[in-house]
C-alpha cells in the first residue's frame, strides 16, 4: 500500500494507461479514511459537470461491496458497476469496473500518514480506453484530460470538506509555522494540522434531500460523521431511516423525527419551473408556506424537539435593490417573490413558539453545474450567445453550492445565530459582470444582449421578477460570526464547478 506506483497485471502492462493524483490533506490519516468510508462520500466525489448519479449500493464499503452509477452522455445511458476489494480501513481500498465505459478500470485509493500529523490522499488508476486499440488511438488524449479534471476536482472537494469538518469540531491548529507549511505534490499550500475535540455527532432531518442542495448537504453532513434522516414524500424505495411526510394528506411519521438535533427544510416547488399562471402561483405558495406551517406544527408536537430549524427562504424578500447593498436589516420589498418569502418566514411561528431556534436562510442564486442558473446558462454561453439581460445593471446575489451547505452546517452548530441569515457570497455582481465572468471562464464572447421586452414576452411575470429585477445582498451576519467562504469570488466557483481550475491547485479558495 505504501508504493506510489500502481501494480498491474503483466498481460495488460503494455496497453494499460496509468493516472496518479497525490495531494496533501489537512487532517490525520484516520479522519481522511473515515471520510471515504462514510455514506455520502461518493455523492460528494462525483464531479458536478458530469450527468451521473448513484443508483445502487450493496451496503457499507467492504470487500465485495458493489456500487452502480448511471452515466448519461447525451441520449446515451451507461451503467457503471464497480466492486470493492483490498479494503483496509485507515489505509485504503480498491474498486474495479465490472461493466462500464472503460475496457478495463482498476482504481486504488491510498491514505498515508505524515510526520506532521497530516496525511496524503493518493488515487492511482490503471485503465484501458474503450474499444481497444482504436479507442486508445482516437481518444487517449481526450480521456486523459477528462480524468485529470475529475480527480483534480475530487481532491479539491475532499480537501475543502475535511477542512470544514475540522472547523466544525472547533479544532485548534498545532504550532506549524505558516511560512513552512507542507505542500501537496502539485504545490498547493495546506492548512495547519488539527487537534480534534471529541463532540457527539448531530442527527439532522432534511426535507428536499433529493434536490440539488439537499443531496449535497446530506452527503457533506454524512461524511462529517453526522446522522442524516431524509424527509421524503413517498415510501417507495425509502430507506429505514427515512421520514415519510405527505403534505397533501398531512400524514407525518413523527416518531422518526424524535431525537433529531436539527431539521433543515429545503422542500418547495421550483419557482423557475414555468410561467407564473395563477394556478402555478398557488402551487408555489402552498408548497412553501403551507408546507412550512405544517412541518413546524409537527415539530412543536414532538416530545424531544430539535434544537434548531434551518428553513430556506430567499433574497427575493428584499425586492429590487437597485445599486444599494442590502443586509439582514434592510426593509422587505414588493412583488410576488417578496410576498412569498415574507409569508414563508412567518409560517415558522409554531416552531419558534415551541422554543426551537429558527434560522431563515435567505439564499441567493446557487452556483452549481448540476442545475439552477449556471446549468441553464451553459448551453447558450458555450454557443457564443451570451450577453447582458435588459442592460445588465440588475444585481445578482450568488453563492457557491459548497459554501451554501457549509453555511447551513455553520448555522446548525452556532447557537447564537437565529432569524434572518443571508446566504450569499460577499461579492454580488451586476448581471453584466456576472455574464462577462462566465464568458471569460468558458473562453466565449459576450455579445448577444437579451432585451427586456423579449424577457417579458417569453417569461411573463416570472421573467420580470427573476431576470429584470435584482439586488446586491451582503452576508453581514455570516461574516460577523466568522464564517469563512471557500469561494468569495465568482471566478473561483465557476472554475471549480466546471472543472477548469488553474495550476492544478487542490485548494479551491480564491486568491
């Protein structure tokens, strides 16, 4: 396990390719290993630009355990079956493709302790391109580039998650001189070693746990050692720990909510899912306001109530902010979105009255290649059709997906945080500047404006509020409480989410 080179069968040595990624991590080897052995690790390691999802696992990581991942490449759907062996907790494991996109694939994961108290993560892959030897001749360079992107992302996210986990545990750094910190093989500085304080894990219930934010939040918390219970709308394919909630009938499995330290409520109808007809506006209102009120009334009836409820809201509560910078103390605005958010937050009253600490997470535009605004902009921008909307002066208050889930965990852990909490990056941008940055990262022009009249004609009221209005919102309360952003600038998160990081750096922190 200590060798930095992969061992391959001699019969394939002449035709197999090898990829090796080795990076220093900010925690001891046992914690690095434990992160990989927890339930959410694979969810966290799938690159966001890949259309992939885990559809089946045979249980905890062990010799003989199986994982099935569904990959989509355009109209083509591929199932990747991999089996684990050579599993040694604290040291590493191996996964081997049984069926999938490669002709052969053997992936070694190694965790190595360092004298400094830190560790190194090494991924070593022996692979053979599909359809040999033609596949190697035609696609070797492209496949190699894609794998480099993927493993660079995996190491960056692992590093950031481990550092966040150490911070969540209120870890104290050892006396390592910042000028002489050890560096990863690729030259990136690591954080100091940590001396951990033992604290019990949280049990967190999450509604909307299958959505873009909820799925990654569940993975992040699971990898940090917390226990996650999903609040689901159907019992089909449910896990033993899932909590069934039928909002239409009011049916709620309250017994499984007992003993949860925290509840994170993210469920709600997609605001940008279609034109705002009267029927759709009623559905949006009901899913958010009525659903939140029903959940909070259920929490108030529990014998063992959660200490905190993190309830999603939105920066739309401020309305159109023009050029002003807004914070949690700013006045509420006008319009459908502002009305929804105000009623959404009022709907938590039953939880507050029951003594539960309530945090209204006012979320900005979530930046992720998996969905939302960025995913919708990619195609037109890649085609060279990007440009400002209606002049581009309106504010876009955004936040990286990973910073959002870290902010949620931060709010869970900090008893002093309650009420409104802006979940936005400290650098909101105008629509024009946002688009220019995306075009620059994609190496595309930014020349095709979208007039306001066309937005109104195509999207109606939804377009008016979501595309023509905006605000420059600041995360004042997060900053006052010492929250650290991994992605304070838009370029850093765009490169991370799209697999276009510079200098092969494992640290996603913006310069």
